[in-house]
C-alpha cells in the first residue's frame, strides 16, 4: 500500500443529509495525496449506503462501522484504521465542507514553521443549503486569538502561532476540520478523551500545544454548517469546556511552569471577559443585534460569578 501524506477521518452518525457534500469537498481537493476513513458510529439512516458507494469507487476511501459509542470514540477508532506512516492527520465533521485548497494551504502553513505540531485556518458559517450566513462573525472570532502573557490576556498578532498559553484560555478551533496535525505529536498525546466530549477536540489540541506551536493561517479553509441538529450539541460545549480547563490546570502532564500558567490564565480570562464583553454588547445594541447583546451580558454575569468563586 502506498503511504498517503494526509489521513482524513470523518466520523458519521445519522449523517446522510450532508455526508455527500462533505465527501465531495474532499474529492475536490487540489492536494490529492490523501486517504479517507469514513467511520460509521452506529447510524440508523442511509449513511452506510452512501459511504459504501464512495469507498467502492475510490481506492483512497475506506468505510468502517462500529456500534454507537460517541464522536470521540469514533474519532479514535477512525484514527487507528488510518495508515500509521502518513505524515499528517485531520478530522472532518460529517456536515462541514472544505474549500478546494484547504489541504494544500494547511500543509504549506504547517511546513512553514519547523516547531509546529499543527496548523489551522479560517471558517465561515453556512446554512443547510451551503449558503453563507452571519457573514464575518465566525471569521472575526477565529482571528481574535488570545494569549496569557506577563499576567495579562492580550490579542495575538496574525503572524503569531497559538501556544499552550493560548489554549489554556480558550479554544479558537471551533471544529476539527480546521486543524491539520502532524501524526508524531498526535500519537504522543494519546486518544480523544471521551470524558470531556463534546470538547474532546479542544482537550486534544491543548495537550498537543505542550509539544509545539499551532500555526495560524489567515485564509478560509472550511464551511461550518449551522443547522438544528448541531444546536443542541453546542449547548453542551460550555460545560465540557469547563471540564477541559479544570483538567488542564491540574494535569500531571504540565510542567511546574505550565501548571502555574494554567491557573493564573483562568482567572485572567474571567477578568478579560468582565471588561470586554459589555463593550461588545454595547456595539451589538447600537447595530440592533439585541439577541447577541443579551447573550454577551449573560456571559459577563457568568464570568463575574466564576471570577469571584476563583478567589474564595
């Protein structure tokens, strides 16, 4: 078997609605030296038939099934099925799609920095039909990267990579299809942690950042689909993200310096939110975006509560 440069894993669960669009965006990549593992996590719809058809028509594609165990488990199973000699690994969700040069651009980005363990790019929101919505919102959020430095939270420049001191604050990589990882450091840190799903990807990136930086590519690579099926999923993210932050602060994998940094950064992050979210809410009010403004004020209140509790 010829070793591919990139191993792609797409976990599936009742994904027939958008799966073809996702796989077609992989087939349309300008960079073609890849393998694709479609891992079905106990679907009850027609996902398996769709995947089987693709696998029978392209030798780079394999279809694997397993009993339902959740997305983290499916990602782990899919990874184990890939060619262990490939240089890079990336996970793409069943309802997202790539821009045609996504893989080529991410490979160039990661190769530009020898110390990098990964590279990630920009995404935009699209609707059920793949039409762009909420223009500029997600792009702006992804560019607004932060780092804890010298006791304060500051914005990273476009040319600065994300590092451990960034990931202990928050996860800027909103979906796995944005981030291309080197296989070697990925295998060092171990599997996706199912106990912190659906923030298992955030946890993985944070663990990888202990081994090197994550290059930021200021270019659109992915279309992030918003639909009713992923709305309820998003509602669990805040709780799971809190679990990841606690894990990061207490992990035995931390150096003494990283442990101190993780705990101080968490407090500084709450203070940063308390100061900046009301400003953002006010801008939203002036633009007539009242729902977003209310959400920002709600999160400000949560930040105040957490900031106070953190000093008890």
